[in-house]
C-alpha cells in the first residue's frame, strides 16, 4: 500500500489519511522516494525540499492525531510549486540566472493559503525562464522531459509542474498561465490544468511577467482534485488590487455528471492552425460524447481569434519589458561588476559605472528569449510606435473580447483543442520561434479575454496525450468543472500514467 | 519511435509553418518598417541590455519578422474601438491609509549582492 501512495489523487490520499490508514509522514516519504527514483530522468524540479516536507508532515500528523483539520482535503497532501512563486526562505529562481540565489523573504498568497491548508511542499518546479516559452527548453538551467516520452518536451512554461504531476512526483502542482502556460503543458503531459478567471486567484508573490494576463491555477490528476485546489486558492486578497472581490463558490459542488441541455460552441478557427488530424478527431469525439450525454453542440466562428497571436506578442512583451526592469543587480540576484574605464557620471562619450553594471548584469543574467521579449516590448512602447503597436493591440484585444461575449450569448462553453499537436521533440522547434509560438495559439485567446479555461486529457497519439480545452464565461469555473467532470466520468484517459 | 517522430515532425513543421504564415500574414517585403542596426542599438540602450554583435544581428532578424506579423493588425479598422488594458473594469482600488508593519531591514537586505550600514551598495554615482 505505502509504496504506491504516490500514484494516488488528492482525494484518494485524503481518504486514507482521514481513516488513519496512513500517516502524513508515510505519504511524504512515498513522494520523496518517488522523486529520488525518477527525477534524474524527468528533471521536473529545480529545488526539492525533502527535509522541509518531512517536518511539515510530522506537524500534520500531530494535528491529525488530535482529530483536528480532518475535514480539510489538502492536509498532508504533497504539492510542487512552479519556481516563479515566492516561498519564504526557499530558493525561487524563475529558472533565470539573474535570480540564481534568490530566497524570498515572504510567501506568495497562494503559498500562504496552501500552508494554511497544511499541504506539504516537496519542491519547486522548472519553467521557461520567467515563464516565457512553450516547452520549458528556455529554462536558464536545464530542460525538463515529458514523462510519456523522455525525448519530447513537457510543454511550457509550467512544464516542470505538469511533468511532476504526470510522473507522480507530487499529488498536485501550481502553475501560472499567461498565454497557456498551465493548460498547454497539462495537455502535453496528460493531466488536468486550469487557468481560472483573471482576478480569481491573487498574484501577490507571483513573479510578474505580463500583469494583465498572468493567472495562477492548479495542475492535478483529475477534475475532482482541480475543484479541491481551486477552493483553497481562490478569493480576494488585499495585497493584489486586481484580485476580485466576489463570492467564491464551493467548486466541489460542481462535480456532477450532468450536461443535459448544455450549449457547446465549437469555434472553427481553433482547428485551423495546422492542427494535427488526430488531435482534431479526439476533440470532435469528445464533443460527440457530450452530445450523446444530452448537450447540444454547434459549430461557430470567432474571426478575431486569428489576430490573437499578434496581439499577445505585443502586449505580453510590452508588460514584460516594464516588469523585468527591476532586475538591475542592486537589491537581489546576480550582480556583474561594471567595465573598467567607466566613469561616475554618464556622458555622451563615456558610460557610467552604474549603467555598465545594470547592462552587464542583465546581459549575463537573462537568456535569449527574455532579451528578445524585453527588446520587442521596449520598442512597442517607445515614443512614435506606441499607437501603431501597443494601442492597436489593445484595441484588437477589445474586438477579441467582443467575439467571446457574442459567443457566450449563445453558448455555455466553447470546446477546442488545447494545442494543435501533441508534445514535440526536444530541440525540434528551438530554432523556429514561430513554430514554437503556435503551440499556444489555442490558449492565448482566453488570457486576452480574461475568461477561465481548462485542459483535460482526451486521447493519445502514439502514446502521447492529447488535450481538450473547455472555456466558459468569466467567473463561471463551475460550468467548466461540471463539463470536464462529466467527460472524465465517461472516459478513462485520465487514469493512464506514463511508463517510467 | 524516434524514426516515427522524425517523419511526423517534418510534416508537422511544414504544415505549421505554412499555417503560421497565412495566419499572421506574409506581408509584402519592404511594406513595413524594418529596424536598422542603429534602432536595435537604441532599443538595447533603453532596455539596459549590453548585447553582443551576434545577439544584435539575431535579434534584428527575429524582431523584424515579428514586426511583419504585427502588420496584420493594421488590416482591422479599430478607429471607434476602445482599448482594453485590463479585462476587469478595475480602475482604482483605494484602501484606508493605515500604517502597517514593514519588513525588517535585515530581511530586506538579505538578498542584496552588496550592503553597508543598512543600505544597498552600488557603484559611485555622485562625484565628490
């Protein structure tokens, strides 16, 4: 029994803890051993925290022995957290050399909430540097591998989190999603990933990439676990003024297998981006299944979706160029000494020492993709070009939102592929940034519109998972969960685990 | 497996490259702005990035290709459209001006590369 604990979902482990068939320490040990066994191959973690986890688990056992907190579903559950969320005293690198030694002095709100729920932190996961990328190949440290096929990418940017869940190295993980960074790796790794409505989850302590798009969400083994984690992390936080002051429902109440009368829209544009025919088949079969179960489905059109990628690649770099200005080698992280021969006061002819320090620190600290995005963003925001690029992109973003508003007048949910293909080979798209960016083409629109989206496993191509994306109106995560749960109850894809 | 993957990859990339070009619009050459080497140097200076010559060249290629793609947006008439800066209509969130606890100075300095007298140390910026 103990040996296979790492295979279980949150709710299964919770049942065992609650009925005292296992202790939190046994659960933690099982996952720690699993990480030792497989992570040299998967490389999901930048930092593992076994001592911390065992200490937390022992404290949990003490609380449980008193009969306290037994009803809290996350008590004693091992979690992995993407390394762009601040964990007090524990290395938080964003997979960037510029933060290679950064130990936050405070916890992100989500981390605080998981601590209050008495979840057990087993480690911090790899990502594309500052969450910029689609394959985790842009990590400043190393590449994470897809547990289903170690020669393929796990997706990104939350590739470490998705791979860790798929490889049973944690019971669940947190990721962040700016253009698909939770849903797309969840799709590639055959697990469940949700980006909640913008503002549902506090971003306090999430290292900012593109502030109007970033959102934290769960990566789990099934939809039930997704609802459980959402319950723990959603809600207003005074430290994030964009977090929404709206009631948070009990999402587990939406775990009902019932889609009778549900109206599904299938926007044809999402199938037009060089979608793999097998991916399309799997997604359309999923829609057919929901129709058999009582839903209505209809093809629809959202013409502005084809502009999503261009809008995203203006807005996200613009916001990133501003957010990443703080990495200057002064208060934390890497500092590279100025060139010799620099002067105190900058002139037209001579560079000052402090500017040289900024420039050398950023040159050596940031990777190629990050530099590229900072450059694009700086250019798009610079005088004379602002209207042509940034303002224009914001206006087209409005058109995109309107297309979603119109679709949701008619439909309860929209169903699309999560990504046009299954996981691709490591290195395969590294020299072709455009092919790389296509992996996020179906997920970007939800970030631009601020609506929630979930990816659930819906099939396989050559032993590589295919993801189904479901999107709903803003703040209607309940319908997403109900539809995803209904689908899951009638399929077996989510039960398959990679042969590691 | 690898052999299969290679076949598939070739097809997928070709397919996708075409899809991308249609999608983001293969803009007529010379029809849009191109960043010169001087522009790249200026943007790098604004970005506080000391780029190598090789990086400047690669970046110029990448950025120019992306700019071509952005031109696609100009096809849309957005004259009467309001820009979206944030998807939720939050403009200003006020709170009471209540003094709270500040972070301890030692904690704040803990991650700094160089400190002295409870301050961050940087290269000299004022001439004495």
